[in-house]
């Protein structure tokens, strides 16, 4: 991760620390991050820093938040499509 991005995310982690202490379910934290334009992978990294958890738990917190419902739906649709394509793939591993 480039230094500028790392520094920016570090500032967001510090700003979000008090919010993250309001509950481990993460809804309040995710709303706080979303309102500040911190989404996707960056929001997962910030969640890891604020909550003090690993990638899997941060991902669960991110996708469980009601404000991230659209992201979850996109994620699920994308991976469902990828799984269908994998099933349709020929010997080359590519869809025919």
C-alpha cells in the first residue's frame, strides 16, 4: 500500500476509534465511514484497525452493516456469476 494511502487510512482509523467502541456489530462504524467516503477495501482495512480484528471479521462487519447492503448484493451477484462461469468453463478454464 502506498504511503499516502496508508497515512490517509491511519487518520481515518484515529477519527473512527470512538465510533468503533460503540459496539462490535459495526453498523455505527460503517455508517461513520460511509458518510466520509470510506468504502470497499479501505473501509475493511479501517475496520481492522479500529476493531482490532482480522480480515475475515472485518469483512463480516462490513457486509453485515445495513448501509453496506448494496455492496453485499453486488459482491454476492459477482461471485455467483463467477461460479457459474467456472462451471461453464471448458478444459482451458475459460468460458466457451
